[in-house]
């Protein structure tokens, strides 16, 4: 059900009030800030994944099993960290799109 003109104005007034009162919170709640933080988390996860691969290969080359196991653990942790928020955001965006279209499935 679409918002009435009165509800749209009230929502806009609340948003402007929030921006005036606490600009930091308003920037955190904005959609662009979420995307930027998501990108940075994915990048950090991929860097951690690459670091884990390097440590794993170093452990294999040095024939140090504990170093290889540590590299494998870092690699898996970095991969999980890079993908976990990405999956959630895609599900959230799909759900949000269906709600905007008026589907309740």
C-alpha cells in the first residue's frame, strides 16, 4: 500500500530532523554507507583469504604442518568473512524488492 502525501511529508520531516540532530547516525543508517561498509568488509575478507593462501603455501614449502594448518584456518576465516555479509545483503535486497512490488510471498 503506497504512502499518502501526508505520510511522505512526515517521513521526510523526521529524516531531516534526524540529519540535523545526529548526522553521524543518519550517515550510518543511509543505504550508501551500508554498501560502502559492505565493500570494505568484502575487501578485507579477500585480503585475509589471500594472506591465508600465502601462509598455507609457505607452510607447504617449509614442510611445517602447523604453519600450513594456520594458513588454512586464516584462509577459511577470510573467505567466510568476505561472503557472509554478501549473502545476507542479497537476500535482504530481494526481500525488499518484493515488498516494494506489493508481493507478500
